[in-house]
C-alpha cells in the first residue's frame, strides 16, 4: 500500500502492514449519534477502508451540545449522511455506505450479508441492541458494544469490560438479563462507566421506537465512549488475518 500524507503518521506508529489491513477492513457502525459518530470519526482517521453507517435519526437542536454531526447548518439532515460526507472529507478513498434506518429486531441477518470484519454497536434502545448482540455472538461476528454514557460526568471511570462484569448501568443490566435468556452469559466486550448515573438527569422520551427514556448528557463522555469503541476495533482489525 502507498504511504501518503493521510496515513504516514499512522504508519509510523503502527507499521505499513497494519495500515494496509485497515484499508482492507470493513466495519459497520450502528448508531451514529453522541457515541457512534465519534467511533466513525476515529475509524475514518485511522484509515479503515470500508464503513457502513446505520441510523434512522436526523440532527435535532437537542443534539448540538454533544453530537459530532450536529451543527446549526446540519439541523434536519440524516446523521448518517452528515457523517458520510465528513468521512469522505477526511479520506476520499474510503468506501462509505450510509443507511438511514433503525435496526429492527427482525432484520439483523439482512444487515450482515455479507458479514463485516467488525461491528460497533452504539444503539441506545434495548430490544434491537440485544437482537444485534445475540446475532453477532451466535454467528461469531466480532463486536463491541457501548453501554450507557448519559447521566455521567467523570471520564476516568470509563473502561472496557465483558458484559457480565458491568455494573452501575441500567442499560447493561437489562442487556445482560435479556442475553441470559438467549443462553449468552459472557463473551461480549463493552465500553461502560463505573460511575452511577445521576437519577435527577433522566427524562422520558418517545422520539425513537424501542426507547422510552434518556439521560442528560455532556459532550465529553459520549466522545470518550466512541473513541474507545473505535480503538478496540482497530486493535482487533490489525491483529486479524483478513
């Protein structure tokens, strides 16, 4: 692979073979809001060559405090389309597919035909999230999942853990419970926070199907979650024989 100004600094750190592997890799990111968009950004800047972005939401004013695609100039636009343009502005050689839709509990198989090299789950609604993780686990598709970033402030409390080892997280607790019904007790890597969410920050919502509540959120926590998701994916892609 040719080393260009775009990837020369990455190559100096990771090596030309790693850069070549990333350029050949296919990653699907589901959910490109506060967490997922930062994962997309890091994957693009790392030189991942093929990205599929899936999200059915549009940029709204309430996204402006924390979400990467959210600007006054992008209000009302599909988040996947904003991020598709951004990725191509970073790396015009990247093959980016933007799908404006929400993942349902019954369309996971069609989403992964063919299967990507890695999946990043940044869904914040429980039912499709569990369906996705269960499918990836059963079909041995590499995946890392974001747990709850809302209602928290401390960046030093964010870390990796298997789903069985998460705590202080209502989303993770419900995901564990439902995965257990599918016979899945462990084996799914997550990014989560050890910090308990602030209960006074919860708000009810009917904006998105499958999601009934949300938390107040600051800018830096979702960004850190997204960057950690991308970092883990890049590490595994480099180590894999594609």
